[in-house]
C-alpha cells in the first residue's frame, strides 16, 4: 500500500502531465499555422531587378574604366527583411483580447466565487482558455489582414461587421466574470455565433483562406455558448435577479470585511433585512 505523500505526489504528476497534454496540441497548431504563413510570405518574395547587362565589348571596357574612376557610383543590391503584415493585426487582436484578463483572474482565483459555484461537467480546466484564445485571436488578425490585402469593393463593409463582432466579443468577459450576469452572457454569446455565421460567407467571397482560418473560432464559440447555457441552468437567478455567483461573491466580500472570520448571526440578520427590502421593492409594495 502506498503512503499518503506518495499518492499526493502521484496525483500532482498526473495533473501536470494532463496540462502538458492539453497545451501541446494548441501550441503545435499555432506553430504550424505561423510556419505556413511565413513560408507563404517567403514564397511570394521577389528580389529586386538587377541592372541590364551591357552586351557590347566596347561598352563593357568603357564601363570598367568608369567604375575605376568613380568607385562611389557603383551599384549594390540590398535585401531588406520585412515582417509579415498579418503579424501586426494578430498582435492587435491578442492585445485587445487581454483587456478582460484582470477580470478573469480576479474571478477565477483560488477560493474566489468561481470556485464556489456549481460548474458543468464539460467545463475545461482554467489553464486551457489562455492558449486557446491566444491562438484564436491570432487567427482573427490573419483573416483581417487578408481581407484588407484583397482590396475588394466589399472589404470595407465586411470589416465594419467584423469590428462590431470583435467589440461584442470583448464585452462578454466583463458581463460574465465582472457582473456575473450569466443569462446576459448567454445572449451575447449566441449573438456572436449568429454574427460570425453571417460574416464567414462574406469572408469566403473575398478570400476563402480568411474564412477557413475562422472555423476553429466558430467551433470554440459554439462550445462556449453551450457551456454558458449550462452555467445558467446550474446557477439560476432568484426573483430579484441574484444568482449563486453573485451570492458567493457577496459572501466573500463580507468575510473579508469581517477580517476573515465566520459569517455571524448579526451579518445574517442584516442581509435578511436587505433581501426583504429588495423583494418588497421588486413586488411594488
């Protein structure tokens, strides 16, 4: 029989291996996509044209003396390394996506309200979301870059739709993790799926690759919408719109105010009066 410390160490090792297994596919996929895009840019590189050769022997002789007499006028060819344009758009999308990171970290910290509420069985570990969204935001930037580069008459209209969709994407985190409004978050997530479903055919008409690069985002967004719905089911709001996440966040705040002590009877009576007053206002009494 193994001892308790040995079982603990074995469990930690298994968790670490599980994390590595989940991280590697996302990292490998990101490296593969970036590699293919870099190869595409290199393949499309055209070196600068060299000056035309002089066929006459006399001209060659004269050109030789001219070069000797004026060495400063000799021409040289310089290759300049350039950064692919999609890099800037991907970086901008990733940076925009990180604006909600402090809210997520605050909500999902150990012992926080997110730890105390019931979660769906399909909810992935917290460490999965960071690599996945980084990859998806990077692909968003690549698609936008390709639409801009295509210079289609429809590009301006399609990009306006995309920027509206992207803004809606950024709003979801403050709604779900900040305000803890799960039902409103589900509405926003559903709108994201619908609007993306309308944007992808427009992408495809301009640049099919730009549309194909967003298929992982569509799949993940569909999964996230189902996950959001299950959070609503497991954490329903009461008559005054307070769900379990809000209640747990309020309890944690009161515990911090009491110096980390227990939830006393006086605190319970005060909260009960506040709930009764709120219920009376809600009922119009």
